[in-house]
C-alpha cells in the first residue's frame, strides 16, 4: 500500500491509500480519485515521497478497490469545517423550504403517505431509531438528515 498526499484543483489537500503507484495512475486517469472536501476529480499528488506500509495479511479481502481517505491534517481542518458548515446550512435551507416539518409524527406521516392515506409531499421530522428501521423495512424511503431540525413552535 502507498499513501499519497493529494491536492485537488481547488487546493484542498488530503491523504489517500492506494494499492500501488500504477493503481493511483489508473484511478486518477479514470476520474475515480476525488477530493475529500469538494469531490473534484482533478486531483494530483502533492508530495512525491510516498510512505509505504506492508500489505495487510492475506484475508482474501481485496481492499484496493476504493482508496481510503484519512483524516485531513490539522491546518486544513478549519477551512474544511467552514465549507462543510456552509453545505449543511444550504441543505438545511432547502429542506426547510421544500418540506413540511411534522416533528415526532414523522414515522406515522411517512407511513400514511406510503399507504396512500395522506397526500404525497416532502416531509421531515424526527423518528426514533426503531421507527426509522421499521419504515425502511417496509420499503418506505427515508433518509437521515445531517442536522437536527428546528422545532417550529407554531
Ligand atoms: Zn477539493
């Protein structure tokens, strides 16, 4: 395994492990190496001194398919958090604008829509883990939000 420090066109730096130098070249040429921050696929090696670690013991598991991204180093972190924060804020704005907040009724509302007992619309709210699990098991499409919704007080 070889670890490369990579840099995207936006200047984000991150580390990723690859099976070999050839594997990196192939993945990069195929646009399959993407920036950990912005997802951009214009990625190049930032440092030409790869560290090498011994291959993991033979478990029969191929681990070269997906490059693993390691935690970015400290200096870049604040920028990355700011960008993440911004993306989350934007996502939250869109959800709150385009969906109805149903609070703790989320599970029953989602189920009612699925059964045709309620008009189809976008909703968001809060579901207990077992409620969410039951919804998914019944084939009702739900997705976790990466933020806690504001409880509307009206
Ligand atoms: Zn980037």
